[in-house]
C-alpha cells in the first residue's frame, strides 16, 4: 500500500536560507525541478533508516523549502530503495522513478514509477518500467540503479538507468521509452555496454553509471548524456565523467564506445556521481561531481568548493569555475559527502538567474550525511 504523509509538522513560514542551510537530516539523492508555475519541487531519499521519498516545495526560488509529503510502499524500509528521480510532464504532472528491492536476497529488482497530479502532495503507483530476469544474490548488488528521465525529440518520455544484471558487463546503461506518459514502457535496449560476451565469470569490468541527460542550449539541437565510468585505472581516473551527444535524445552512437572524457578548466576533472544542468535562453552548461582532480591525478585544493560553467552551453567548453553554493570539506574521507548532488537554475528577479544547489554533508555526530541547500548568482 502506498503511504502518503502530507502533514509533517513543518512550519508554514520557513526561515529564509542562509548560504548553506540544512534541508533534511539523513537523506541522499536530491533532485530539483521547476513547475510551469515557477514553484520548485525537490525530492530526497530518506537514508539510511527509512528508504521512503520526501518531497519539498519552494515558492521563493529556493530560498526556503517546506516538506509537503513523504511516500513509500510498505516493503521499502526492509527491502530498501535507491536513487529516485522525477520529471515534470508538459501538463504539470510529476512522474517519479525509483529502484526497489535492492537489499532483498532472492527478490527481483525493479524500477517502479509513481505519479502526482497535485504538485507532489500525493502520489500513486503508475507502472513498472523495468523488471530484472534475475534475483538479487548479494546485498545492494545485482540490481538496477540511478534512473534518470528526459524527453526525446518527439516529446516521448525516456528513462535511462544502470543495470548490474547482465552477463556481458559488470554494469551497463539501459534506455527504455514511453509513448503514453509513463503508463507503459517499450524498446528496452543497451545505451552503453562495453562488453559483448555472455560469460558471467568473464564480464567486462567497465561500469558506466549515474546517467544524466540534458538538452543542450548551445544552438546545436543536441542532447547530452553524462555518466561516470568506474572500473578504470589508475585510481585517479576511476569513475571519471564521460559524455556522448545525440540529435534525437534516443540514439547516442555505438553502444560499446566509452564516450568522451569531460575536461574542465586548467585540465581539471570530476570523478564520481556527475550532475549537469543546461540553463535556458542561451545560458551556460553547469557541471559538478563528487571529487575534483588535477590533470596529473592529484586531488585539487578546490575539491568540494567549485563547479564548472561553460558559457557557450557546450560540453566542449571553454569551461570556467564558480564557487559552489554549498561548500564541502570532507568529500574524500566520506563516501556520502558530495554524492549525487542536484542543480537547478531559477530567475533572480533582476533579469538574471541564480543557481540552487543541494548536496550532502557528513555529520560526524550521527555518522550519516545530511542534506543542505544554498544558492548563488549565475550571471
């Protein structure tokens, strides 16, 4: 049964944001989208004790947030979930996908789809976009991960995700498409699969994951697929961010190609959990990740403190850097600090745009990561 808790005891008049403000204790996987009305909706996964999704609203361009619902199915706290993502449909409805049964030996991994018709206040089950043909044999392995929504050139809903269940590869990226707003899914196919064999004891070790798709605003009418590639050596390039582009939001070239490594200014690059965001109306392309490295493979002194901005809107740059609204100092020591952040542009009331940033900071008292948010001018 789907449980929805709309009354959470949150103040009706939340305090304005400071530079870095606590959003939620014990949370991961933030995602932010803007509704046609200008209201911002954010979701986080309550972690590590709940595994439900909490939904927040901001009506002041991300300066403050109010929790409006918490939802989940009865088995989520025990069988676990991970990495929810959501998208705003053209009519304003919200579609959310989440991988389920990640901690249940013998269970079948799935990506389940939920829908809200009232700005995230209530949710109902809509469909199952992916079901594995194998049961989980190892806790928090052998499943599906990191769903991400986008629209193709015809306006159809596309879901990309990471798949650990194939005999060809330690992990690969999959795409599926819906022609009816997420009610049914079809055309399941490889997006990136570096291996071609079918020997489960000799899988390709490359692990493309954490896919993010955006429509570029550089005037080329292209889509950009960004992802980490783990399983690389030496350690300094393990999980380095790569990308491919598409002219239709569905086809990204040869599935066995690793793609192009992203390179920021001064030849710096991010490893782990990429997030990119295109800013409309000729705005920049924004790029951030978990850890920042120098060209020679040492950790940058700016690690946790900056993100990259391509004023041209192109992944080929040139890239500049800007201070991250939420500043992090512990990303290397903590496996959760800075993990899978969220970015969203908002109007600033002066004809320009601001950036809203959500990410996790490690709490040494509770030994979990808490979700923080902040904002900064983009122009």
